[in-house]
């Protein structure tokens, strides 16, 4: 589980092998064995003993800004794996092998978006025509992506352009799934211009932290990307990999609107947009945390969605240092990801 502090003035300290959270007169104890990460989203106080316990148990402490983006983290300084992984990652970043990895992530993103809209079409028959047209467009984009070849530096612009066109079509379709009063004009970042983008950006921020953690523990360098180019203090690989998991945030946020669980009093109005207040963060984090903890079928195993990210990063790291490192795969081949029918499918026997 992730231990999330969203209340201003919360105090986290150590009590034996437990974390204790105090908010006013209320106290809550959580076993360190059950905690995966500690997320601090507002003004809180931590004791040095609590930090020490987190480091002992390999629990990272993540600090989020008001938009949900991770601005810093505390964890032990030991490398997640052999440095040979990072050396190999650097060597292939601009090669045909790097292109194959990059395309596999783009294809996964498109497959996720297509699957999401297909499910929506089954539930929203009145939107069948519009959703079918978008699905067709995304499938055409997917076919174009598989045909991309050449040095990654030469084709990076084509990949980003294809992603951009697909994203505009996808978000136009997603907008139709929302209650009319909450529909948005376009995707907007920080600050979000509307309630939908406000929730979505915060969920994406949580995913950034999750993916970065998985990269480091697997021995990958979060700052050496493939599609996204290198810039100072830019975790380019995290930006690449998160594309494969954004769909979980999309599903959660659209689901909140579909269930009529989004209320105006969950937001604070800024001069140029919106931000989530404590209530909004609580509603989103509870629903998103449950979605990430749901058991799915992944590479032939039953795992939580959040654990699938770690498994994928370890698979990428192993592929990088294995003999051949994935050479010989066709462009767009599924080098490091499960088959589409295995990803994100909840176990049928899971209680609801």
C-alpha cells in the first residue's frame, strides 16, 4: 500500500516497526511491512525515526506539489542493480534497438486507448458512430507506427507527431464520455483549466512517481530516454514508460465522472485554473489507489497493477543485458510488454 498524507499538519513518526500518523487527536498505526511508498501531498511533519524506518524497509518518501507532480523523494542511495544495465541503456538509446523499444511503448499506448474506447462504445451505444471513427483513426496510426524505421534521431519527430495526432483524436472522444457540464476544451497541464484535467494531471503525477521508483529499483536510468530527448533534470525514460500506464489514470478519472462522484467543492479555483483541495485529493487517491491495487493477469501471473510496472521495468533491464539484448526483433515487436489480452484484465474471481 501507499501511505498518503493529504491533511495539513499531519505528523508521521515511528512506533517500533510501525508508522504512526497523528492528525489532531486522531492516531493511525500502519505496519512498515505493508507500506510500499509514503506520499506527502501537503504540509506535514516527519520524524527522523520515521525516515530511518522507511530507509531500512526500502520505502521511498515522495513529496508531491499541489498538482500531484513529484518534486523530490527520499530513499537509500544503493543502486537498484548492476551498472551494466545503465551502460547498455546508454549504448542503445539512439540505435535501431532503441527504436524497437520506443515503438513497443507507443504501440502499447495506442492499444490501451483503442481498448478503452471499444469498452466505452459497448456501454454508450448513442456514441457508437463517433467512437468507431476515432478507433479507426487510432488503428491507422498504429499501422503507421509499425512501419517507422531508421535511426531513432531521424524518426523521433515522426513518432512524436503520430502520438500528437492520436492524442487529439483520443481526447476528443473521451470528452464525449463526460457529463456535459464537465467537458473540456483541450488538454491542459499545470494549472489545469478545468476539473477533468485537474483530476487527470494529479493522477498522472502519482504515476510519474510510481514509474520512476520502478526504474531505479530495476537499475534503469530514469534520465536516459528514447522517444523523449535528454534535457537537464528531465526524467526522459519516465516520460517514455508512463505512456504505457496512463490508461489507468484515464479509466479512474472518467469512472469518477461516470459515477457522479465529482463535485465542485473538490476543487479550488485559481486565477488561471483549478487545483484539487484536500477532499478532492482524498476522493481521487482512494479510487486510484484501489485501481492500482486491483489484481490483473499480467505475463501469465496474477499481480496488482502497480506491481506490473515493477515487473515490466525488471524485464526491460534483463532484456538489455541478456545475450543479444533483444536484437533481431521486428520493429514494434513486443520486446518488454505482455500480450494485449493479458494486460490490465481484472481476475474474474476477484471479489467486488
